[in-house]
C-alpha cells in the first residue's frame, strides 16, 4: 500500500494512504537512502510503501521509500557532520522574511536560496510586516527586491496585520506542494491560519527583549489545502547551515554567477583572486550586485575544504 508522510514526530510518523486514511507509521531498523545518512531517514513529503501492523490501532510499518524527486536539507544543528532533511518532493518553497521585528539577514536568505537551487526547487521570497516598516526598511526592501528580482526570484511584500498582498501570495499555492520556511516570529503560522482558518495553528508575538521570534511549530507538518495543493509548515530556523555543497560548486547555485562560470580563464576558479575571472569582472561592471558577491565570499569562507562525508 502506498502513502505520503504528513508529519514526523521522531520515531512515529503520520501518513495518509491513497484511499485518504490517516495512519500512524513507524520504521523497522535503519534506512539508508541514496548512500546519504541524515538525522531523519524519513521526511515530510516522502512517498512510502506501508504494511498494516495493527488493524485495531491503525498502525502501519514503513517498508520502503520511493526515490525522492527533490528535497531541501540543512546542516543538523546538533552535529555539523550530519544533515537534516526538512521536506521532500516539493514544487516550490516560500521563504518568509522580515526587515524588522525580527530582521532577517541577507546571509540567511542567500543560504536558503542556495539549498533550494541545489535541488532545483523554485523559491519565492515573502517579506512580511509591511505595516511596521518605515522609510529605512522600505528603502532596504526596494534594494533587496530589485536585487533578487533581477536574478529571477519572485519577491512579495505583505502584511498579515492589514492583509496587504496576502491574496496574491495565497494564489501561488494552488495545486502545488509548497514548503514554508523562515525564522521564528516572521509570520509563517499566521499566514497558514489565513489560508486555512479552520487549522488554528498556535502563534506567538516576537519576544520584546530579544527582538526574536518564539518557536511555535515543533515538527514539520503537511496540510491539504481546501482549494488544491499542499503546504508544509516547518519549525522556525535560527541559522541555515549548508550541507553537501563544496567550495567549487557554490557559485553554481548563484544564478547570476552560473551563466558566467564557463567564461572564467580557469575552470576551477573560485572567483576570488584568480586572473581572468568573468564573475569578478561582472561585479566591477555592476552586472552582479556587490551585496550578492560579498554574500558569496562570506559563505565560501564557511565551507570546509574537505567534505564531511569523505
């Protein structure tokens, strides 16, 4: 029997069968997928094969995992040598960000976009809390939105308080499986509640003393949308550590750099001090935004020269 994983709570999983039944599922022993070990062998969005274990309690055993079309992962916050799969089999990802209360850094946005690019998952950036932005924040939004739109990303400005722009973003979800991610306190759960009022996810205000959000989602969970499609709500992420990306391939996940890589003098160019670098030439000509190049250099410096799995 086939099913899709809707929620992971550690050792148990909530799955939905092809017939629409909700069952509690678990795995027997350890799974090893694609030769990669992760902290969670099964993720929300996985398509699995199941066998009935207990008819009375509606529990099942997961016997096989279908090959993933894609997935988005991050470095495990508990062990930098392992990765955590956030969700799989996605059509797109929505990154919720804010420029105030709390402020999302450009580095966080870029790391998320890299993780999505690595597995060919289209990303959309949604800046929430437009109602609290003043001149300084609106100028920053104008600069960042122009920067990201110029390289192909869709960028939206919304306010969950006033409902500005919410319907436009909601329309993007129809008939697609969408991951919703971002820091705690950026309005992910509030948005999901607006899309699915009957769900009533718990939300909390941003902590006044720290300016940071409080975690309200403990485990990733997928929900069926009443108008078609699915959304995956994820726990708020403090930092987005990249995994399974080496220094040589990092520039491939910057769309504006990717198209220039073949023009560099050296095929192993890291776009730092090498002569004949097409990427650096484009930065000088302002064809690549300097903030994106600075972000690239900063992320490159954090990637180990030796892969964790070697």
